[in-house]
C-alpha cells in the first residue's frame, strides 16, 4: 500500500493504492496536513486503486475534512468502488462528503 | 509473527486458530490469510471482500487497540470455522472488556463528524450474527454464505 501525492491544476491529488486502514492512516493524514500547512486549500482523494477502508480510515477522512474546512479549504472524494460506496452509505458519511464518480468530475467541482 | 494452528473440526469444515501479537501491522496479513481460506470454500463477491473483511478487520483492531492497548506482550486470538454454509469467527483479547451496548450511534447527526466509533457499528451491520461475552473482551460473529437481506 502506498500514497501518491501530486498537484494538478491547483488541486492536491492523493491516490491511495491498496487499503486505507488502521496501520497506515496516519501516513495519509500527515501527507494531507503537510500540504494544508504549506497553504494548499483544494484536495482530491482518489480511491480508484483502493480495495478497502476500515473504520479508522473513515475516521481519518472525517478528521481531515474538518481540518480542511476550518482552513477555508475543500475536499472531494472520487472513484469509490462498490464496497467502499456501501461503507459510506452504511455510516451515512456519504452525506458528509462530496463524492464524485470520477476524478474529472471531482476536479470540475473544485475549479 | 502470527501463528496458525489447525484444529479438529467437523467433516467438510476448516477449523483453525490464529494467534497474533497486539500490533496493528499484523491485521492486514491475518485478514488476507482468513479471506484466502474462505475463498477455498468458494466464498466470493461482496460477502467476502466487504462483509467478512469488515468483520475480521474491525474485530481485530478493537481487540488490539482497545482491548490490549497495543501491548505487544498480550496476544489476540482468532478462532475460525468455515464450511459451505457459513463462516464463524471468535476474536478475544486479554483486556478488561467493554460494554458494547453503551456505544453512541455513529450515524446520528451529532456524531457524524466524530473521527471514532464506527467499528462495532460496522460489525453489527455487516455480519449476520454478533454476540459479545459478558466481560466484553470476546466477540463471536457468524456470516452466512447467502445474505438474508441486502446490506443497504
């Protein structure tokens, strides 16, 4: 599992490759917080290559969303597979996040 | 390292115990191992990749983090029985236990923004049977091959 962070059209894009779980969630959190501290305000987390997110991973996303909002920033999630969508719906976190079907769709809402 | 011990089981079933140290890095390999054993019984699709995975990962994380407070001297025990109809799991730790019925509902509007408290809720939504022992340091779960009701 790994995270790839890069900037595209003024948006910090984070690709999560593998699983976002209790064992690696702090790494994702720190990477995003570093960018936030550096002044970035638009974030997109792309789950196209993510197999699973556990409750700790969901918790980190909730926490990041709050911190980004507090700094006047925006966060979008994209490319959730069927299992991940079910997790977001069961936990009602689909009502807390803006979730796009594709990266392009998410980028368009951050423009 | 985690350790797997095969147990005597009924005919046509796999019965084994996995013991692991209380370190979160062992969760992923143990989950992959058990999912692999279930695949050998032709479990597939979301019942395998979502329901069973959630059951194991959340129960192990609770046992390691909340139960054993990540003390590597303490062990977590996972007992598994798999047959053609169902997967039975029992996860136990060496901690003092907790009261699973007193947890707040993480989907209530006032709790949606909280970073914690979704593990036991997900277990209960995605496994078919979930029962804690009286002390609250062991949970027994059952997942049937076929879903009685859709999860959504």
